[in-house]
C-alpha cells in the first residue's frame, strides 16, 4: 500500500520555493508524524498493547494474583465450548442482537420517515425522539428500573388499576424484555442516521414516481429504501458490533442494594460480556476471561466480514461500492456523506 | 395540484386548502407522532414524578404528588458526597474531552493536509478503530494500569484524552480537507511552519467543530459508567458510579425518592445542553459537524 503513496516531497512553484526559508521542504514525513504522534502513541499504548496483552494472557492460566502461571496453549479457547455458562451467555447475546438490531433499524427508519414529513413542530418531535439517546446509560437504567419496579413501577400501577395480577418485571424471564425496551428507547441515534440518509434522496425522484402513479408506500420501497440501503448496511454493522459487546444495561438493571456484580445478573440477561466480566472480576480467571474477550473480538470481525459479503447484492450503490463504502465510513464519522457521495 | 399536500415545503406548512382525505391523513399523522412522543417521554417523566413524591406516595399511581417533596433533592445531595462526585465528574470530563478535542484536531490536520509514507495505512487504522469494540481494550488496559499503579488515579483520563478519538479525528479531517489550499499556500509563502498554520489559521476556522467535538466528548465522559467503576475507587469516583451505588439506608435498602432526585440532577445538565444545542446535536454534530 505504501508504495502507491504520493512521493514524500512535492515540487513547489518556483516562486514559492524561492520564498520559503532555506532547507524548507513542504511535505516532510516528520511533520506528519509529529501531528499524529499523540494519537499514534495512544493507539499503540491503549489499543494495540492491551489487545496483545489480552491475547498473551489468553494462552496462560493467569489468575491475577499469583506470579506462577504458565502457557496453556489453546486450552482456554477449547474450554469455552465446554463451558455451559459461556454457551448460554452466547445464546442470550445472539437473541439480544437478533431482536434489537432489526427492531432498532425498522423503528428508527420509520420514525425518520415520520419526522421527515412537513409537519408542524417536527423539530420538536425530532428532539423528543432523539432525547433518550443522549440520556446517560446509568440514568436510562434507573428510569427503566423505576418504570418496571414491582412495587411502585408505572407498569404495575396500571396493571393494578385494571385489576390484573402485578408482575415481577425485573426478574427472569421478563427482565430480558425490559433490557430490550431500554435499548430501543435509545433508537434516536439510528433515527438520525436514517434521517440524514432520507434527506440525501433527491425530492425529484420521489416526485417523478408519484407522477407515474406510485403511492407513498411504493415510492418508499422502490426508491427510498434502495437508496437508503448503504446507510442500513452501516446501521446493521454498527448495531451488531454494539449489541454483541453489550453488557452494561444488564449490569445496571440488576444492581441490588448499591452493589454492581456480574454474578447477580438474572439468567435471561446473562450476556456473553457479563460472563467474561464475571470471569475477570468475580472469579479472577484472567486467562480464560481474556480468551472470552478475544473470542468476542474474532466473532465481531467474522460477523462484520460476513455481513459485508452477504449484503453485496442487496445493497444498492449508485456510484460503485468503493465510494459508497467511503460514504458509509463517512457516515460513521458523522459526516453528512449520504447526500454528497452516495446519490451523486 | 394533488401533489401539493405531499410536497415538502421549504418555509413552513402549505396554506392551500387541503382535501378532506388529506386532512384526515394529517390528523392521523399528528395523533401517531404525539403518542410516540409520549411513549418516549414517559420514562423521564416518571423519574421526575418519583423524585417529587414522598416515600409513602411511592405505592400510589398518581403522577402528581399532593405536595411536591423538594426535600428529596436535599436528600439527594446530602446522602451521598454529591458535590465531590460532581467535581470529579466535571474535572475528568473536561480533562478528557479538552485533550481529546485538541489531539484529534492535530491528528485530523495531519491526515487532511500533510503527506508522508504510511499515511493511507494509518488512516485505515483510524477507520478500523471506529468499529473496534471498546470493552475489548478497556479491561486489558485496566489490568496493565493496575500493574503500573495507574488505577485509582486520574492519569488514565489524561492518556485517553491525549490519544484522541477516532470519531473526532474523522470529523476534523473532513473539516480541514474542505479548507481551500490557497490559504495554506499564502501562509507558506509568508514563511509559516505547519504548526503555526494549524494553530493560527485552521483551528480558528474550525471553531464550530471544536465546540461540537468538545460537547460530544464531554457528554460521553459524563455518561461513562464502566471506566470510572473500574479505574477509580468508590470514594473518589464520578457521579455516574456514585449515583448507581448510593442512596441506601444503613440496612442496604434503596431510598428510591432520593435516588430519583439524584438521577434527575444527574441527567439535568445533559438535557439542558441538549435543549440549548438541540439543532446542533440533530442537524450538525451527528450528521455533519461541518458548518
């Protein structure tokens, strides 16, 4: 890759060369590296090194305390498949992902369509739908605990009024659905991304379809949706990455009398990362826990690659996959790339 | 004429008389929007309602308590070392987001305006870290920092700040890349070095993005739960952690009214920031950041 790079120096117009101080070269590699050095040092120290450290630990039986630990090869990885709790937690994470990712995209895009219409007060509606996405996770969890509390929660008050049996929402198995509701409450982030995508679609295209006799639904499914597909692909990938590593909602929903403990998380919310967290901080099995962490990392890499591969045909790129991928990356950075790059 | 109702209107609503069917459709749309908006607001409103109830009223379904129990808020700030937690939260959030914004601006400038062997590969690394699951690096970082005695100190936040954020680097790169070359050329002719060009010309031109970057990373740091709960001891921690572990009686039963009031106080700054900078959050920060 580096050979395709532009030459390190570039010839300046004669007058500029003359004006620049002696020995001054416009592009020096060291100028670039000086500018990016804080980030690069941070990346090596806080990302690469910890990842490598965890990889090394995953091949040992380190318990976090004793200095006596040894290389155990791939034993920790093999243990994952023999650990019923790990397999159970993987199943819960899979279920959580399979439910929340499509639900968030469908609800988020539907809301985006609603608030993209010329209705009075749509700025206020946009703000209200987006608001929960900026509420800190600790506060969201407290909100949902208080909404679903068995004694004073709003839901059980309503059930009481209707003379229905009150329900233990925050225990197995329903607490899983409380966690899903809490996750979907923050759907505003997805809505905003879909909205940016919708706003990038030229109005004339929809107009033309309407003139040709298409109704709103048909115009949406045949024009907006295909044009939105790179955005949806982006939402699928970031959504999958976020939900596979999710565990903080489960942890916070099960705080009891002020203590945070992975071991007090109910069975149905026992996500894969909760299991890894418990192995680290409750059982001190650092080697095995690191193997779980790396297994998660590999799983995410593989899933991302598979999603890219499978989506190849389903995603519509008007300007070629390369540019659209760039646009998706731009979207990742919050750039309004959707209008600029995908549609033109 | 029939498409007039559907057409997006630039400056407000269409004033032309609409047909009955369209009116019905529009009313339906409003009803739907209002219902969904209420669903989104209920969790926060219920929290607010609990924060103003008395202990005895908790088991009643009323939204509005008979008398507003403002004393809950007094409990909220006295039952736990609230002021200390707030100070630590604000301090860490300012340190981390200030450094992260500046460091990301530097890096973004490097990627946007400078050339060197390996730049393209490094930029791919930035994009890749956007997708990297955070927790995979946070726990091993904790183990390493524990060995070099950096846990229970505030240094990790300085380091995270200096390392910048992939998201902000991308944002700054896009911003700086869009600034015309002429400005840079002129400065070079005047004998400016690249650091001066960055500091005197590019940074002042990116004020909006600087503010956006700071606000976004400040809210992220304010809301962060997992790093303070791992890297700080429970006496010197942030409000996010102090809140979720506090407000219990000596016997360990939670005092829900104070907890609700404390949560309201904790969310309030974020909500105020959101309302003030709402347009920025929705139109600018999240979808473009480029103004």
